[in-house]
């Protein structure tokens, strides 16, 4: 036999009880605010520190990134010796492919 649902315990709300004496809407609101937990919600998660991008100098928040954006990371990579060498290899490979296509008559 099903138990008849009581009304929400929140003042002025007549909707049926969902959990812990509250209707679905009031329960979700209380859960999101952390009413049911022992302490503040997600207290173990700290905001990432403010860093300064070494390339453009802008401030950003990240726990892992070194640069503020992918564009700055790419610029820094291609300015490094490793990046310049990779660019030269790619350019040589591209030229070799073009020569191979031209020699086949295509």
C-alpha cells in the first residue's frame, strides 16, 4: 500500500513531498546550497592560482597551463629551437612531396 505524500514543509508551498520533507524544487535548491552536507560544499577544491603568461604578459588562472592560450603556446613552441627544427623538417618533407608529384607528371 502506497503512503500518501505529505505537503512540502517549506512555508506556503503545497506541492507533494519528494525527500526530507521537501518538494522536488525545494530539495534541489537546498542540495545545491549544501544544506545537507556537514560543511561547505566542495571546500576541498581551491581556486587555481593567478599566473602571468610568459609570452604576452596577461594574467590567467590555471593549475597546470604555462601559457594563457593555445595560440601563445604555439608561438612559444615555434620560437624555440625545437619548434624551429620541427618547422624546417616539415617544410623539407613538403617540398620533397611536391618534387615527387612533379616528377610523376601529376
